């Protein structure tokens, strides 16, 4: 089985006979295979069809024998894997992956289709997991294989990659290409179906002779133990079944199974092995996981390509290129049938030039790059990711054994229509909808349990009623679910128990507050109460203002989420208000005598507390009064104390200014004091960093209040040369955080000089950056457009299109009216003869459409009007009756 063979799950060969016995002496039929090889899978099926054995033995853990019938279930879709985990420690686990093109899967399916018993004969998982737990070198290798490169006389490359040694002996430098030519491209049923297994057994026997003197190392000892168990199982099957025994295993083990060994010797190797109680089940697997050589993967570089070779009965190259073309078309690339034909011809030609029996993956890849991708590797990378590897996710029947937590999770996934999928996708949730809210609760509960199926990402919406998740199901999550099963039998009970345990073991106050927030997001009311008690106790004992300030924002965020989800957060509001009060009391003293790094960290705490108090002020906390006014008093204290670092004082002034609690003149006075010649340049630069630094919008503040910009400009020009080099890095950090457009505008303002800036911002104006009075001429220019938008000028008002000129013969507000004299909107003109609204009104006449003119002979609608000369086209209107568009009119003469 893949994941259990020392050769990396890559090699496998053996021999047998057509009578199912393997030879005239009744020997077993040994079918050595390469794990996850489509050619090996076809060859195994053909050999079993020819031999018709009485039992099929497959390399794998015997504890899974009861699970074999599920392989024939209609809901079973490979790739899947056998999962074994220790009952007392579910994190200790091992996988045995199987794909549709795996020889072991083909053997199991053949046996089930022909009512032939099938069994697993490898070392039991109970021993495997126990040995791995005792072996430090095997730590983290959850695929059941032994560590490589240990002691032994054989060269490391023979043990690590026998396939490479055979390829080199055959004169090939690429083991994968050699194996494809010899086995994978070999058609089933050509000649003797047992010949490939016989040849491969001979090759493996020759390789294993080189390590005959080195069978005393840890890795080799583990293989000897496994092979001893296999021999015992084969002997037992031969005694039980008369029709013959077929064994499907890794080719590396075939010589050992063929070798004669005493039963007592084999039993001696197995005596005293450690054991542990295990549970086994089927779990879904993915092609992408098969492609990973480390961890739980099987080291198959192209599972998608192998699956195609196994499924394509004929013309595999043409069918593959057709799939590639379909994928590229979905990505809006122009790919025609002619491209596919030309790519197939090129792949065939490359195979001939390279001396290969059929085009392999390298030939088809080169053809796709040259013909379908125009020589670019960018679309080729998409082909490799989607097709060569692929995101195929297997399925397991609902009746497969599973821990109770897994069953509850499966039921919840079906109820919420949230299917696990291998491809990564984004899920947008609207928490106002019950289904989306339930999905959010499930994902948050799984995160509490350490099952990282979904990760929250920044939402495109700024509201708290939306969440965005990035979902991707990985096979390892089945192990995480099994591990979490110790906390409860349902997702809700398990998450509740886990949250309570985490609250007890949390190291810091911030961890407890973050846990309280996660309990609210996951809607765990039974866990929230003990978490809140622990939080209150920790907060009462913690005297570090930094810890309190770090913990407060998480509580306030939890309050906001609680409002959206309808959760009672009264107790949480009281705890948050109590934390805020303790911060208010201790913050001024905590800000004294800080070095540069500590001052910067305290500035971040001040920002976080300010945001939290702004949100907390909306929460009902009768016992704590008005928190916002008390926080402003703290900011005033910070802004006035000389012992407080400049970066904190500057930030306090800025926050008061933004809240309207500090007049601009007062802010300018405080800046002038901070930037006075008596202040050390480094302290002044720190004050500027706190006031306008970072992403706080300080650049826009300087753009709109040039008095503050002038103060900074005057201070900067007066900094001594020897001190300038010291403050320059801090100033660069301050201003480099601004947007490029803001920096450019500030540079333009500074470049004008003080005199030019003063002319822009008139002295005595109420708002910096604006003139003292309105510019009526500029304001009047928008009136025609406003009338048109409001529907106050139905006839076009100013005359946007004359009858003899779609855009007006003379100007956009032509003297003859908006539709001219001879158009469909009136015989004379639609809005009067000489004004935008007609002589007397904009809608005169007996009716809106006279008999001889669809829109009225004289004007568009006679009679009482909505826009008379006295209002719609008055003499003082920007678009006058007697001159529709003057030379100095903002509308323009030659529009």
C-alpha cells in the first residue's frame, strides 16, 4: 500500500502462473506493483482475470478487512484513504491512500466484483503506530514508511529509489520516463500478462542481493518485520483456500515473500512488538495530496495525468489535449480544433524523435506549451495545476465507521449545504440570514477545535453583518476531527468543552479576551459564562496597563458581533467598562519615563483604547457613567504633561482634534509649543509622528489646515544641521506612510512658499482652505444641469439641440430654443422663439401636441406654464433670454 512501502510508495514486481498458484509447485501468485501506477493497475486486473485465484491478499493493515466491502459501495469515489488512529491519542495516525489507478484498489474491486475474498496482510496498524511513537526518527512521518538513509551496506540510492537504479541499468537518466515506457504505456493483454511481474521480480531480487549483509539497521529491521508478517498471512491463506492465492504488494517485498523462511523465525520477529488500540475508517483524499512526497502524500508527481491514462481506453493523447483545450477555453483563450490537431501531431513527432512508444507527459506538455499556450508558461502553469495535478476530492459512504463528532459534522454540513471541497473558494456570509449565520457559527466552532477548514479574510463589506471565509478541505482535517472527538460527540459540545479548557490554561489576559470574542462568534453561551468569570478574575489581578489596553479591543469587538447575532452581551459590557476604567486610571502614570520602543507601543495602545471607547460608549453601562467624556479627560492630561513621550502627546492632541474636543487654534498652539526652539529636535519629531504619522489621515489634515503645515515647515527649516540627520529617519517614516497623491500635494504646497499659501487660505475665513464668501459666478454655472436633473425644464431649457443641428447651430443654449424652429418638438420652437423657456412660458398653447405638429405648432405645450419668463428665463438668469450663452458664460459660447 502507498504510504507503507520503504521505497517511497513508488516501486513495486513479482511472478506467478496462469493457474492461480504461481507455478507448478503451488506457489502463490505474487504481483509486484508500483503504488499508484495506472499501468500496474491494468496489469494486475489482467493477471487476476487470467489466474482467477481463490483469495486476493493486498498490502495494507489487517484491521481494515471489515472496511473492504465499502469499496464496492455506490457512494464510494476514489481517491480515498484508510485512516488508522490510536483510540487514546487520535493525533497519532497513519494513512494508506488509494486512487482509482492504484493497483491495490484495482485488486480490491476485482475481488468484490467476482465474490472473491480479499484481505490485507501488512503489519497491523496497532504495531505500526506503536512503533512510530517509540521511534524518534519516524516522528511526523504519518504515512507509515520507515525513515530512509539508515545504516546498511547497500548504497543509499538502492534503498531510497530502486526505480532510479533500474532505469540507470537500462541506460535511462529519467526514472519516471523509463517506468512509463516499460509499464505505464504497456497495453493490457499484450502477450503474457504475467511477464512484467516476472521480470520485475528478477530485477528486485538482484537489487536486494546487494543489501543481504546489511539487514541489521532500524529501517531494514522494520521491513523484515513487515515481510515476516506477510509471509505468515500468505501461509495461512494457502492452507485455507484451495483455488490459489494472489498477493498484490510493493515490488520491493516480492523477493522476501518468495524466499523460504521458517515459521518459527517469522514469529520470533513479531514477538514482543508494542501495540496500541486503533480505530480505522475510510476518509476522502485528494489528487493534490497524492502529489506531495512528504507528510501524508504518496509522491506521485502527476496524479491527474495518471488518472487520465487509466480512464482513457483509447487515444489517450488526443483525449488529454481535448481536455486541455476545454480548460483554456474556459479561461477565455482562443483554442480551436486545429490547435488540438496540431498539438497531437507535435506530441507524436516528439515521441518518435525521443524513441518513446507513446507520447508521455513531457511530450504532451511541450506540445501544449508550443501550440496551445503560444510558448508561454503562464497558461501552462494553469494546466499543470488544474489537470496534471488536479483538485479531485474523493467521497466516502455515510455508513463508513467514524467518530461521533465526524458524524455530527457531516450531518451539519449537509443541513447547511456546505459541502467540503478540495479547491480553495471564498464564501460570503450575510449574518442577517439564518442559514449564513449557522454556517458562520459552524466555521467558528471548528476553528476553536483546531479544524482549520475555513479561514476568515477581510470582507468586501465594511458592515459587521457580513463575513468572508476562505474554505479548503484537506485530508488531514479528518485527523483533526478525530482528535477533537475527545472533547465531545457534537460540534457544539466539543467546542464548548474546548473553550472552557482553553480559558483555564490561557497565559495572558489578552488570550482570555480573544477567547471570549471567539465564544461569541461561535455562539457558545454555556462556555461564555465560565470564560467571563475567568476574564473578570484575571482582569482584577492584572495591574499592567498595557495588558488591559491590549485586552479591551477584543471585548468591544465581541460586543459589536453580539449585537449582530442577537447575543446577550450585558455581562461582557460590564467587564469591558471595568477594564476601560482601570485603563483610564493607570494610563497617565504608565506613560511616564518610556524609551522610544515602549512609547511607540503605548501609542498603539492609546489608538486601540480610543477606538474601543468610541464603540463602547454605545453600550449600556449604567454603573460606569459616560466613558467617552472621561476618556477625553485622560487625553487632555496626556497632551499637557511634559513627562509623557512626544509621540503619545502628539497622538492625544490629534485624537482630541478629530473628535472636535480641541479647537484648531488650540491644536496649533500646542504644536507651536512642541516645535519651539527649546524642544530637542528628536522630541519634536516624535510629537509630529504622533500627531500626523502613520495611516491616521495626517496628510489630509495638513492639506486642509495650512497653518499646521506652516508650523511644521518653519520648525523643519530651523532644525540645526547636526540634529537634522538624527530626526530625518523618523520624519521619513512619518511622511512615507502617506498616499503618493497626498505627498505630491504637500510638496506643491510647500513649494509655493509661505506667501503663496497665505493667499490661498484667506485670513479670517471660517474654514481653512476656503474663501470667506461664495463665488456666485461659479455656482450659477451648475444651475442648468441641476434643472435638467430635477426635471424642472422639460423642454430642454437652454436648448441643447436645435432642429437643424443636433448639437445646436450656434451654441448649446441656442437662441431658437432647445429643439429649433423646424423640428419634431414644435413648429416655431419648443421653448419659445428667443429664449430657453419661450416668450411667455416654457409650455404655452392649447395642448401639447397640435394636429399639424406632433409637438405643437408654436411650442411644446401651451397654456398655464411651470416656467414663465419671470422665473425660468428671467433677465438676471445665468442663461439670459436675450443672450443664451455669453462669451464669459461658464456654459461657453462655442460648445
